[in-house]
C-alpha cells in the first residue's frame, strides 16, 4: 500500500471512530503518518481519560485490520 493510500485509510478510520469519541465528550485529530506510525491529537474528555490509549489502539487497529489485503 502506498503512503498516500495509507493516509487516506487512516483518515477514513478516524472519521468512523470520531462519533464514538464525541459522544463521550472527546475527539481526535490526525497529525501525520510517518515511518509506519500514526500521530494523532486527543481532544476534550479524551485528554484526561485513562482508557483513551486503549480505546484508540483497539478501535483503530480493528478498523485498519479490516481493510488489510
């Protein structure tokens, strides 16, 4: 998968999970994709939530893996 295709998939995944985060008072912004790592900024209630890292990792991983070929 090319880098631009990967970024497109990442943004699509963030768009899918964003409503769940917003419903709990949080949000997420895509910063960049570099060297196989995705950089995001957590906003709102996600900043102080001890589960935010697990939530982002699990949900994002599930959505991204579903698109692997």
